[in-house]
C-alpha cells in the first residue's frame, strides 16, 4: 500500500496508490451511470464545490471528462469497490452499497487547489473488515427532529457506517407512535432531560427516516428499552409499571446534580438510571410488548429489533430473566432478530440467535464477560460498544462542556486505539462488528451531538472498516488523514470538535 499521510481517506482503504496530479472538475464533466448513486454524487459535489455536473445514463466509453459508475460482482464483493482516478474516473461496485461507498471515497479525493477543483489521482481497491458498522443516536433523553436525524444519517453513512440504532424510549420519553397504545405519544412524549422539549415520530416520520437511511445503505435498528428505563410508559399506562426503586446511587447523584427523584405517574426529567421496571408477572405487560414489537416490525424492513435490557437495577434477577426470555421470543415470533444489551446474556433461556451488544469496558468488570459470551453459546453473536473507548457521549477532556465521564475520558486517540476482538474471550468470528453510541443526556441540540460525534466517529469507522494490521492503521497516519476532512465537514455544516490532537487543515 502506498498511502501518504496527506491523503484525506477515512476509513483507510484496503489498498490504495495515489499520485500528485488531479482530474479537473468543472461544468463539462459528466457522471455516467444509472445508479441512484449518480444523483447523490452530483448533489454532493455541488454542495462541496458549487459545481453541478451533468448526468448521463448511457454506458458509452468514458472520456476525459467522465466519472463512470457501474456494478460488476466479478470485480468486488458485497460493499466493496474499485476506484480509479486519472484522466477520467471510474467506480466499480460489487453491489449498490459498494458503489455508494466508492462515491464517498471519491468525495474525499475532491480538493480545491490553486487552479480550481479537482480529484486527486488514485487507484483504490476496498472492502470492509466488519459487516456490521453502527452508530446509535439516543432520541429519548433529548428529542431530535426528522431533519436532524437525516443530517446525522448523511454524515455517518459518508464514513461507511451501515447501521443506525435509534434509542426510541427511555425514562424521560416515548418517541414512536404505536397505534394500539396511543397514550404513549399522547401523554409520554412531551418531556426530555432537564425539562427540555419532547416530541415523537409519527409512523410517516419513521418511514421517512428508514427510507432515507436505506438510500444510503444504512439499516435502522429501533430500540424499545425493556424491562427497565420504562418510567415514561407509566405516564401513559400506569398499570404496566412498578413504583420506582430508589437506590443509594440514584439518590446521591440526583442530589449532586440538583435533579428531582422519579415519582410514579409524574414525568421524569433527570438522568438517573435503574429505578424503573414494567410489571413482569402481569400478562397485560406481554400484550403490550407483543403489540409494540408487531407495529415496529411492520414499519422496519431491517432484520433487527433491539429490546434493551440494560440497567434494570430494581428488578429481581429471576424476574429479569423471565422477562427477557419472553421478550426475545416475542421478537422472533414477529419475524425479527432480537438485539439486546449484554446484561440480557445472564438469562439462560434467551431466544437462540439473539445478538448481544457489549457496553462494558475494555477490561470487563463483574459478570459482563460471561453475560456477553452467553449470546454466542446460544447461537448468536456480539456487537462491540466498549464504553471506555466507543461511547461518543464521554467527554474529550475533563473540562469539555458536553458529555459525561462515568466510563472515562475518551480523547480521539483513545477512541482510535482499541481492538474489538481483544476485549472478550470469544472467537473472533463471534464479533460481527462495532457500534458507537451517542447518549443524549447533555446534548440539547444536534450541534451538541455533532461536537461529541465528530471526529471520534471517524476513528470508530476506521476500526470497523479497515484492516487491523494494515501498515497505515496507526494513530499518526489517522490523525493526519482525518485532519483533511475538516473542509468537507464544514461544507456539510457539521459542527465537529477541532480536537487539539489533530493538525486540522483548511483545504
């Protein structure tokens, strides 16, 4: 691989050679190909440079002013692509996703020089390391509009993330319309942390998000967090939830943060955890779960539904086990694959094939490792979201104004220098990918979200996509390459954090 640090490619390609010359980009350049990627590429180049290229759907031979797009499964595998830029440019995708990811790489090659805009000459062959490359957005603690979620999808799919986990429910609010239980959005959606505005997605809103994500080859995973993190359900249907369990840590944290304690039937706007639970021995609870899962499954073309399962601190273990065994079975009955936080692995009888999401630390604590391993024993697999390296809501530094520190301070280098297969004692094949979650306790606006997500999401994207042993998979290489994305992010109006670790460039 020949890849100078000045090349602005993140994540690192499987193989790349580059030159100093450029293919000029101007009004005479056309994009040839009938893929939807053509229109997306034209729009992205126009946003970046102000130059709108012509679109030709014919497949005539490329000229010196053509960017050619085509699919050839003999050239690249799923999500893979080959890209060549010289006198002309060509992207060959193994499938539509590969063509899309090749276009994202091409956009990173688009630079403004002394003689105008051009594409750096390159020859790239690329394919992902992990099939599962995810980000999570918590819209429950703070609500974000459809337009804001679409912007988040655009920014993260450009880094070749292909899964969006939406944390749709929590103690502070319920964010998705469920027709069979209408009071959830009528009564339990109007609040957020700190008393900020709430909100919810109608079914048409949710479909818009799903379709926009699909156009960018991103699968949406909806999460309904159960049996804990369920205080908001009790605002709408008090018969479904238990009274809050006030543990010592919750009481102490609420006092320190000057936040009120949860009271059954009243909106909760603090961010304490572990106090809520649905009523596990009431059959009506499972009617509720079944209806919610059914309606979500009807709305969600992707294969997954996430049932949560984290921080059920007030729920007796036997009750917790009973609930998650039934809940995972309900997801299977609905034709979907259940996903759950790693605590659910404590239950012996979780549905076979359930996917576990590990959010413990890179040095596992307590029973976290055993809980995670149980998913594999039950025929499932694992998504790695180690909190002390992959949680995007941790502070960059102790004095950073946004974020928390309970899992540690996570600067950009810490976010980059970890290896998903080295955390747990399971076969490498059991790790299907990673996910970088953004919890929204401290993020009031989408700009706040972007400050915490970028540039650390770029670090997670490279861990998920690029070969772990590639010579350029180093911190020094990454910090130089990610620095060159600043102009692209600025054009997209992404409010990224200019971390001092990165030698940011302006062109």
